[in-house]
């Protein structure tokens, strides 16, 4: 099963190359689940999170929420990745709608859309 868009998932990004974000970490699913289910391969587009805050205005910080993140987390919009669903270790509660809108706006800026 492919997690829905806006779901927070715990993923394993190892191995990495160069300056890619790596390790076990939370990430936000930004691709629609129905798109991934219609593809030949189970690929999901995610944006990793980090607990480091105060990076710059490009990187929104999402706040903790019930059954979800337990501390403020920065969305690394410059580290967007397509991953195989095998990298997903667990699925957490979806981001609140307001937080997801902030993530979408940051992605539009980062990708020039």
C-alpha cells in the first residue's frame, strides 16, 4: 500500500552519495498515492525532515501534532527524492492541512513552479 499524500513516513535513505540526506528519518509523502499505485514500479516522492531548525526561510518548520511528529522539524525542500516504497519503515499520521499547505508553498518556491 502506498501512503497518501501528506503522510509522514519513517524512511531509510541509506546508502547516500555526496551531500544527500541519509539515515533513518521522517519524511513527508508529496506524490499522490493513486499516481504511485498506477505506476509500473512502486515509487513515492518524499521530502525528508530534520530536527535542525533555523536554516533559512526556504525551509519551513512543521510543528509537533497529535499522533505525528513529536518535535519541530524542518522540511528539506532541496532534498526531494523519489524512493521505492521498500525504503518506508512505518507510516505516521498525516500532516495537518495548514502545515501541508506551507510545505506545498515551499516546494513551489524551491522548484520554481
